[in-house]
C-alpha cells in the first residue's frame, strides 16, 4: 500500500483513526505482544525479546467501517485522539518502566478502547485468594479471583503454559512468578511447591497466605515454548515441574497430538493433581523412585521421531541430563526447551557498573541482579524470573559471568546474562 511516510511505533498512536482507500476506516486499538513462537520461526531464542526492545512488535487495528482495499490504496490519518501515547510509549511503560505509577494511573484514567472492549492498562491488579488445597505434602494449589468490576475479556480461559507474577510478603516487596494450572483470567489456579531453600515466595504462600487475603497480581503471560511444527512432543517433568506442563498436556490430549508426558516422582503417593493426570491415559508415564522405577532418558530419546521437540521442567540436574542426552541422540538445540520452576540466585556478592546510567550497584549474596537493579531504580523487563524465558536479558560489556538458567543460547553467553538468575564474578560492566 502507498503511504506518505512509513508508519512505525514511534509515530502511530493508540486511538488513531485512519482511512485505507475510499471505503475502509480503521482505528489503532492495541500494541502487539510478541510471543515465543517468534523464537521458533526465526530459530533465535530471544527473538520475541529483541522485537520488544527494538520497538518492532507492531499494533492491531479494529475496523470502524467495512469495505474493500486494493494494492496502491493510500492510508490517511483522519483523527489523532491521544497524541501523547504512541505505540512505542505505551509499550515502554508496560514492559520497561513498569514502576512509573504516575504514568500508569494516567493510562488507567484515559480508559482507552482496546479492540471491541474497554479495558484499562494496569500494571498490577487486585486478586483475592479464595481457595487453598493441599495436593501433596510439598505442593499446594491456590485459587485467586479478581477483585472489583470485571471486563468482558476476563472470562477467557488462560492459555496453557502461562505463568503470573505475584507481589508477596508483608510489604509486597517480593515478586515471584508461578505456573497457572488452569482457570480463566478472572479466576485462576496456581500450583506452588514449597522450595527447599525458599527465597521467601513459596514459603510465604504456604505458611502465611490466608483465604480472603488480597494480592497484587501481574499480567498473565505465556512462556511455554510450544513448537506446533513438531511430529512428536516429549514432555519431561521432575516432581513439581508438572505444574508447568499439566495444562499443555491436557490441550495436546484434547487436540489429538502425538505426545508423551514423562513424570518422575519420589513416590506415587506424592503426585499432585492426580485426577487430572489420570485423564491423560497412555500418554502419561510415571516413574516412581520409591519402587525402583527411574527415568531412563536414553530409552526415551532413542525412540524419537524425525522431528521431535523435547520440553523439560525440573531440577537443574534433570535439565542438564536432558540437554546432554538429547544432544547425544542428534537433537538440535532449537528442539530442546526448558521451563525452570525454581532457580538458585544466591552466591558471592559482586558489583555491576551500569555504563549508560553511570551508576555502580552492589549485588549482595542473597539478592539477584534483577532485584538489585530494581532497588536502584533501573527497570528491566522480566517475566518468569526463573531463568527460562530470556526476557530479563541484559548486555554485558565486560566481566566474567556465572550463567544460570536456560534462557540464553550458548552463543549468546559471551555478551549477555539473565538478570533474574545469573551472577557476576567480582566486578562486571553492563550496558544499562
């Protein structure tokens, strides 16, 4: 189509009304949110993150007046309702400068139209804990329900492979991400295991959270790296890792996909969500350590099809073993995907010089770089906060890094690190 100048996120605003040719009228309604499928399409693990950081996500239109369009039709701006709020500006505050509450309040007050429904841009929403159910001695499920008036979009089911961030602790200063095991956007269920060395998140939920308590909850996000082009899906979960895969396994079963869920547990008496798992039938294989039945990765990998994709969620040791075994049987790096349900972030203290901000921050032994950056007023986008998705990737200009998590390709580790999980050694310099 012929345009007077190129339309990019920096000069297109939310609410813009445009004509396309002599018949059609459209309105800019919503910034696009790149998902993990971009990573698979381009075979670059952080492609979704790069498109966000470089303002290449795009936007959606809603049709105000129907008609036909043809090659060569001119696109004209008819009315600009919100000149301050370019698509790039909205994305910046939604995903980068997320703690600018003054701006968030202004966005909420404007009550912009998104598609056909009027919703507000909220960084955090209030949800009430309405149910707590003990699944195993270590795993509880928690059901949260939105507080206040609900928009028409909240009845939508949560996508499989989603997670959500909660503000926890007496002061709400702990931010943790947990897998959503089911529900809708106005009422969803989390599966949370009490970590052996809890940093405060799971410990707070298990020991302090009370039914009726209201929590600040972030946007529900999907990070599961599902590869629709695969001939076979091999899901490998260790214990509590089942919370990341259960909804996906149910969807694969429902759609008739070729998949197997391998679940390794200490004992069959400690299997969570037993009733839901039983419906997977022969697609579920349980390995009971107590009865001497151990997960045999070599046996699983030697039977794979021509284009399998392997997904693993479990302990660091399990994920390392899966990566090594898959590689030994000829699987490419892009065919292996990891979802970490926990990550060890503590270690020796280090300092980080921020070259752009001209600041130097201290990262204590029991704090992550991401937490230290937030405390210093530096907003870094994050999502899973378990080293899996790569959203919190930062560029390293100088220094040695103790890489943790699975969100970076080996080729990226020379110049980048994950702020939520990896640690510097001694002194490092970051392009922040």
